[in-house]
C-alpha cells in the first residue's frame, strides 16, 4: 500500500496557495489603486485593459 | 552514431534554432539599463507566468524529482514537490510587498539597501547581499550546465566537454538580451518542458501497463537503488517518510519551502511585473500550471522503479530519468523528453547568470564606484553587464567540465543557505516596521554560520537543520530589533503605505541612480 499522506499534503498546500492569493488580491482590490493593479475583479490584473474601447 | 542519436540531435538542432531566433528578436527591445535588469518593471501576466514557471523548472526538478522518488519513495512528493508548491503558494505575500512601491528596486541587493540602509551611498548590506548572490547563483549555473552536459553526452554520444560548450552558446544568446530575452526564451522553454514531460509520462504509463501496476510495484519492491546495493525493506518506498526518515524529510520540505520564498532570484522576479497584483497573480497561476508538470514527473519516478528496478553501478538516481529515456522510451518521445531537460537547464541557468552579472556590475561595481547618474554611464553599465555574462558563462562551463555532484541535493543546500540567511530580513523586513539594519545583518550572519555548522557537524538533538539555522537567525533578528535603532521612515514607508512622502520617492530614485 502506497501512503497517500504526501499526495494529500500536496493538495492541502495548493488550497493554502489559493487562500493566500485571495487574501492578497482582496487587499489590493480594497485599496482601489490602479497603480497596484486593482481592476474590480480578483483574477485580472491589468487596469488598462478595461479602458480600451471594444471593437 | 545510432539512429536514436541522430533523432535526438535533429530535435536538438531545431530547439537550438528556436531559442537563438527568439533571443535575437527579444534582445532588440532592450533600450535602457532598467530594461536589461528588470524588463523596465512593465512585464505582463503571460510572460511573467512563462518565465516564472521555467525558472522553477530546473534540472534539479526535472531530473531530481523523478530520481528522488525512485530512490527515496513517495516521501519526496512531500519533501520536494510539497515544499516547492508551498513556497510558490506563499510567494504572493512577498511579491505584493516587493512590487508595492511606486519606485521599485531593480535588484535584490538594491532592495536590501532601500529597506535597511537608504542613506549610505556605498552600502555594506547591498554589497554583502550581492556577494552572496553572486556565489550562490554561480553554483546554480554550474549545476545546470553540468546536468545538461552529462545527459546530452550520454544520450547522443557527443563528448561531455562539447555538450557543455553547446550549452554555453545557448546561454550567451539568451542572456545577452537581458531580462526581456531571458523571459521570452523561458516562456518557450516552459511550453517545451510541459510537452516533454507529458510525452515521457505517456510512454512510461504505456510500458508499465497503467498507474495501478506502478503503485502495486512501488508498494512491494525490494530492489536496491543501484545494482549490488543493499535490498530495500519491502514497502519502504511507499511509506510516509520513505528511506529519509521524518526529521530529514521535514528538513528538506522546510528548506525547499522557506528557502525558496526568499531566494534572491525570486525577489528580483517580483520587481519585474507591471504592478503588485500582476506579481501576486503570476505566482498563483504558476503554482496551478506546475501541477501539469509535476504529476508527470512523479509518475516517471514511480514508473521508473518498475521499468528499471536498479540503476547500474556508479549511476546516481539523478540520472534515472535520462537512463529511462535511453532504454525504455521510443526515440521521438525520448527526444521531446530530452529537450524538456535541456529547456529546464537553459531556462534556469540563464536567469542565474543574469543575476550573477547584475550582482557584480550593478550592485558591487556601480555602487563602489559612486558618482552621478548619467545616460552614458547607464549605457556603459549595460555593456559591462553583457561582457560579464559572457565571462561568467565561460568560467561556469570550465568549472562544469571538472566535477560532479547530486543535482537536487546541491540545489537544496544553496536554497537552505539562502533561506537561513534571508528569511528574517525579507519576511520581517516586509511585515515588521521595526526591522532594522542591525537585525538584518545579525540574522544573515547567524543564519549562514548556523546552517554551515549543521551541514558539517550535524544538527543538535537531531532537529531539522533548517529549523535550527532559521530559528537562530530569527532570534538574532529579534535581538537586533530590540538593541538597534528604529529605522528611518524612508526605509519602510513604501512597503507599508500606498501613499508615501516625496522624500521617500526621492531617496528611491537616488538609490537607483535614475537619470532625472
């Protein structure tokens, strides 16, 4: 029987990574500063993109 | 030369061509010294993900991870893969803070000066950090060249020294264009690594008869790692801590994790993106993308034990993957896998050489020389950076032709040393306003001495070496904070506030020697 502990630990670590990113992204969004990359969305980072007119 | 070798060589020539064309195109974009060192702090998300992913994937991961799983068991998934993933998962916390200032630093030693010693022109902390960076990354570059040379010569029959020279040509082409060129070729390399390891995984799964058979074999095998060695205890490769034991495995995990979060090349990587959120998001996406690379690498390591129960005498487990390619994978898939190893070596070594070069010229020579900033001076520095990369590349190749060592272990030692030295000065520097110059120096020196002591004489009470050295380093930092003076506002303001004083911005420009 191969131990599942290393694989489960790996999955938990990936979830920790998600939580850490969300904490950081939320902080940036709360600042509202475009200089820091606030876009109004947690998973985008280019404030210039929304300013470009749609073709 | 066999048909197999010819196929390998043809695929390689195509790869060489791609890399050289991409490098030449990217190098044309370099206009200023800032472009050369950090891509002008304007790197976009996709390029950032590509270059960070490729930097993660060195020969130590592409060859070392399957090798460690093969010889030490599934515990390597926790010790190495888990450690690296936790590091990547925590990196947004560092990336956000490093890229937060309106005028970010260009290099890691420059960050150390900005944070701890902003008013000293010839800053000892900047020079000290640059020297450590220079030595550490030279070792890294050398390990990459060596790994590539051995693999390439074994598989194609080309002499080892010639293989190293080939590698040098590739390195020079990718580095001469500076950061942008390194980032562009890295992105290409990241795609190749992904394709290569997936091709190898498919071949291994087909040969073994599926994942069930691989797990079954791994749980029962007693075959020694090398022919003639002591047989393994049945099932040990499938246990929580494998052949390493809990203490050693946890130590590797912590070294790989915390050592990586504060490794100077990562801190520098966080300065390049266009804003703080890009810096954080790129690391999160890298972590997700790396799953697609590490699942194949783990499968290759476990499947290797079934296809090749023991390695020939004198062959270390780092070379299990190349052996597998040679003996068990069809030449076309093998050539792709081989290109992945090469791409991993190139993508890591070129960033390391760039760091060596910027440490020497930007952070040591430029700082010691002093004087006023000017456009002529910046152009001269960019030229010197290119010449230094060339010279360091030649020296690294000469060194690589000489010696051998275990790849993943070598990496872990340097990461462990970086972690012990810089953990307190980076993490506390970014999250504790009171962290000062005295504390930073004390933590770096105590961390380095403690780590070397643990490596040479063994850790006290059998504790993981990293816990001992990093713990002592943190204690030294706390003593430094209590005993030393409060740092000036200009040292920490830009890492803690979104709006800073004009004086802080003026100091940041002065440290960077920006031409106004």
